[in-house]
């Protein structure tokens, strides 16, 4: 497929050919030994100690200022940027001045990867600078980077803000916007903090199937595929819950998994069809214990990332410090609407939805109606981390019936910044009750609920062998990361969010 080159791209290809004609390999096979990083130098250079006098660093050439026989440039590596001072006679000690006069001044472009060696000094204006004594081209860039101006105080001008560009060409976005790279560093640190918290408790990190013959563990619409060798339909998992609970039945006391899940649903700034979940299951515990566990883990994660539990999120300051506020679902609905729905049947709930101007359809049974009321009238107003507990049984086919409140289950969700970030149960381990709940889900499917669960006979068999009392938790890592890094869209915390296929000319 042909690609129309612009003027700058044509000029870079001419420079590429000139380099080759000069005998300079634009994409050398050998590596370049790096012994320091830009930020390390900036943080630790001491002019009195005269350290960093034999430095080798590599990265992208980001600016050039040609000043006759000497020039200044900026090199950017994975951690930051440093100024380079390049003297013609230093990098070309013989009579041949081609490396400076032709290669550096004319044929090297912004975006090229170079390796340099030299020694560090401080300029008269006080800027830490690398005096270059050797320079090597490591990779020629054939497309120009967008121009972004960054002040010395870190203020960025003309940063690329077009989502279409940012999400499709994340590799460019990461290069020109250091703040974007920091979001993904924080994401990695968040997952690392949570992993450490769980391994310190002695829980085992495991892996379960992405391709499943029967999808389950959540109410969602799956992606469907076909396995040729087995001539069988498989589904990409919507959750890993049922497999992790099989492992609890198999004798593990605590298991967890950071899992890629897939749901064939609409996209928004809070939804991506491929997303990351943490699920953790602990034997001999209940949902009350799991609330304390969740608070402790996320409080520590905030501290690990930011050194404080108070984080700016949009126009709010959100505090992850324990203890968090707790409402039952019925209490929350009455608090925000003034209506007590705890004893209402389906017909009464339909009237409430009409009164509150909430749209409904014939597929929505009692559980879905309550979910719509809560999601519309309560959830958006829960900004600080809040536990919503004790859900109606119709909403929770995998949760254990409440020990003292008929018609409810032992479940909680944590809501933060107006969105659910986690869901947890005292897990249902009664195989007879579980079969009945699955059958109820099948009936909802016949009514037209495309998110109703399937009946999983193998999971029921595992429960019939016996599963101990268990607490389970699922946390949406992407939504949590949005909050922990103050990002308005889920696409801003995913390296490569799903988009429509790009059309090339």
C-alpha cells in the first residue's frame, strides 16, 4: 500500500542515503554501552567532586542549536533530558571534520537516536551539561516529531492533545509528553504495591484461562471465537472468578490474579472492551473482613504512589485514609432519593423508576431496576471512597445469602469519584443454592437480558466436592489507576486502547 511522503519525510530519506554514502550505518547492529542516565546525572553531579567524567549515555536528539564550531543540543532518555555541548574539534580530533560539519550539523535530525560519551560540567549559567567527546548515530528517524516546547519549570506548550493521535501513536505521545510516561510508571507502581500487599499475606499469584468454554463470574456480554483443532466455540473471559474459586476448592488458602478480561459492550471514558482486573479469594473469611482488607491495601497503594492518602482528582481531593464511609444499598437509595424501596416488588419499583424519570424495559427484573435506581441517583454523588453493602439477592447470583437480612446477600462495592472501583462477596459455596441462582439467570436470559449468566456444570461440580467459606474481591485496575493518576478517561491509562482500524492512503 503506497504512502504519500511529505517534504520533511523526503528530506530525511535524502539524509539517510547521504549517511549511507558516507559509510555510516544508520541502523547499526551492535549495541551501545550505557553507564549513566540523564536524571541520575542531574540528581547526583557534584562539580567539586568532579564525578561523571567518563559518561556514556544514549537517547533521542530533541533539540539542536548550531553555533559555528560548537553547538548545544538536548538528549532525552527514558528518565529525562540533559544538555549536550558539542565542539567540532572534540568529536573530530583529526583533519576530517565530516562528523561535525556534515553529519551532526546537517544530516542528524530531531528524533534520531544517538549515543554519546564525554564528561559532565556546569555552564556559566549553571546548567549541568555533558561535554561530548564522541558521538554515534544509533537509529535514524524518518518521521518528524510534533514540535513541543517545554519551559525549564516544566511547563509544556503545544503538547499534542488530539485523542485520535495520542491513542493511535502512543509511542510519539510518550516521547514528547513526559507527563504521559509518568502516568504509566505510576500504573506499574500501583500494581506492584498491590501485588506486594497480597504476597506479604502469603497469597499465591496464579493464572487462569482466557479462553473459556463457558463464560461466567460477571453479568456481561462476551467475545466469541472458534478453536479449529477442537472444533469448539470458546469465549474470551469476562471474569476469572469461577476458575479462582475452583482453586480455593482445590485447597489453596488465598489466590489472586491480575487478569485481562474482555466484554463485548459499549465504549466510553469509563469502559474499554479489554481491561485489567485484580481478583483475590481468601478461604475462611467473609465480606466484612474483605472490606478491611480492601481499605488497607488501597490506603497503602496511595501512600506508596504519592506519599499521602489525599489525592487531587478533577475538582476534588479524594482521601483513601481508613476508615471509609459505609451505606447499605437501601440506605444509600433512601439517602439520595428519599424513597425506601426495601419492601417493594417489581411493579412498585417500576413506578419508582417512572417517578424518578429512569428509563426501563421489559427485560429488567427487580434486581436490574434497583441497580438502575442506584446507578442513576446515588453512584455519581459518591466521591470519597465509600462501601455500599448488603445487595438484593436478585442482583448477585454468586454471593452468599445474608446471615441476618432475608432477601439480601453479603456483598459490597466500593464507589469512588462517582464510579464503582471494586466488587466483593462472601462467596456462595452452597451448590444447591448456586444451581438455583444459575437457573434464575437462565430465565432472565430468556426474558431478553443479554448479560445474564450461563449455567456452569463443572463449577457446580467443584462446589459439590466442597469449597470452604470464602471472601472474594474484584478491583478494576484501569478505573483505580484513573483515580490514582488523576486522569479523566480510561483511554489515558491504557497504552493502546481499542479503536476503529486506521485507514492508510
